[in-house]
C-alpha cells in the first residue's frame, strides 16, 4: 500500500473494478432523465405517463430483483457483474433500435426501466460482495471514497455533456451512450483477471446445490433487522433518501412552472452543487482519521437532513436560484461525507456470506420506498401544491436523525445452531 493515505494503492484488480464503475457511472449521468425526455419530447407523453415511468419502473424492477440477492450470494460475483452489465447493454440498446424502426412507446420504455432497475440491484449486490473480498477491511473506506468521488464527478460532468448531446442529436443518443458504457464496464470487469472461488453454501436440508430455497429470500432482511446497529441505519437511510428524492420532481414543477426559471437555470441549480459531493467524499477519510468512524457517521447523517426544508422558500429570480444552489451544496456536501463512511461501515458489519443478500435487501427496500413515496408526494402536491409538499418532506426529514444508531451496541454472537442452519 502507498505511504500516504491520500495516495494509497489498492492494486491492479481494484483499478480495473474502479475503471469499470467509472465508465458505467458516467454513462448513467450522461443519460440523466433521458427516459423522461424521450417520453415528453419524442412520444409526447402526458404528466401521468411520465410519473408512471419514473415511479413504476424502478418499483417493479426492485420487486423483480428481490430473489436475486440469495441467488447471487452463492455464485461467483464477477460473472454475475458481467452478465448484469450485458443485460443492461442489451436492454438500453433496444431503445434506439425501437426508435429507428418506429416501434418505441412508453410501454417499451417502462419495460426497459424495469429490466435496468433489477439489473442495477443485482450488480450492486454482486459488486459490494466482490469489493469486500478484494479489498482488506482497513481499506474499505478508501475504496468507498473513490467510488463516491467518481459518482459526484460524473454527476457534475455528465448532465451538461448529455444536455449538449441531446441538443445536437436528440435524447435517444444519450441512451445509446449509456448502453455502450455498460459494455465497456463488462470488458473492464473481465480484465480484472485472477481466480474467484465458488462460494459454498452451508449445509441446510437436502435441497440440491445451487437451487434457491424459499426461506433464503428473506435472509437479507432478517440479518439487517436482527443487527442492533444496521437496523436503525437501514430505516434511517431508506427513509432519508426517499424523502430527499420526492422533492426533486416537485421542485422541477415549481421552478420550471410558476417561478419561471429557464431549463438551463434549473440544470445549473442541481449540477453545480454536485461539486460539494466531490469535496465531501474527499473529506470523509481525513475526518474519520481525526474523529473516528462512528462520530463522523452520526454527525454527517444528522447534518444532511437539516437543509431541504429551506427549499420551500424559493422565489423567482437570482435570489431563488442562489437559495436552491446553496441548499443543495450543503446537502450534497454532507451526503458526500456520509456516503463512503456508511458504505464502508455496512460492508464491515456484514459477514462475507451475507453481503450480497444484505445489499440486495437494502437496495430493494430503498427503491421501492422511494417509488412509493414519490407517488404519494405527487398526490399530496396535486392536493396542496408543490411548495407545501416540499415543505412537508423537509419537516419530516428533520425528525429522521432520531432513527440513527446513537446507542453503540454490538450484535450478539449467533448460536452454533443458527450457523448450521445458514
């Protein structure tokens, strides 16, 4: 490893994994909101169809992915990652192909959204388990910080480049670029090389090896809910992420409608503050080194929810734009600190034979909760107006720090009988 923490070397194999993640993440942000743009600009869909596309696709994809965690747990992770990359490549490639032959519709976009959402969850579960086996526990925060930095860098650069491509060639081209990014990601994961042992399932019953047992479908949730620290962290992160996300479409309606902001101003209001995520992710390791993992996790976790309620005060003009950018900058900076610390902590707490199931259960719950609350907040906004709905989400966020694991408790050792039944 490197002599300086900031230049720590994690090896060639991690380098390929990181490169694969970077190219696919940039492709995702390049195509940010591409399906909604296609639905509105190309297919002339109404608001109900766009809302259905935004909420139902990820929700159905999350439900479809629920059995994948236990299935992935007992298989080699790299082939799963490559397969899910190829599935996403094929699904997204079908969009420009369908457009070219005149067969593209909202139903097609919804089907692709479901497939991609399920593949996203499967890839995340497999890659998290693979990262835990690839990187020493002491370096998980380093690796997580690099992934977090990459995500925020892509979020800053991707949408403006994607917007330029949309302006020149139309929104379908960014979907094609996103598809190619998954093909490149699959090539990068294949280039990692090395051997990966076949995971072995502990003896339980007489079911044939490799066959998914019905009782294993809920193992990820059982582990999370039985863990004294992961349980409150799970509830907190799922709820906070959902409440932050529900305001996004409402703020778009408010800013682009009654407040009269131009589309480029709306894009600037959210792209610019993403620099805070990059800064926060770079600060995470030094802060943990100085104050400790637990203190940083709790402090950043509490601070990240203090700001969204300020969005209710947005007004027309420069002052409103500055307010949105300031709120988003502080929010995203706090999230940038919290993200890698939380990701590393979650991997540390999950035993090697439970990582894929834990991450899959976490992601399925998060996507389903976000989709459900987005639909509910859309209904609330239709009854009360977007500003009131944004304020309600902000006020609820202020209560979420009580769900953080403030009491330090360690999980009790599992009895031998439970180990045998795993």
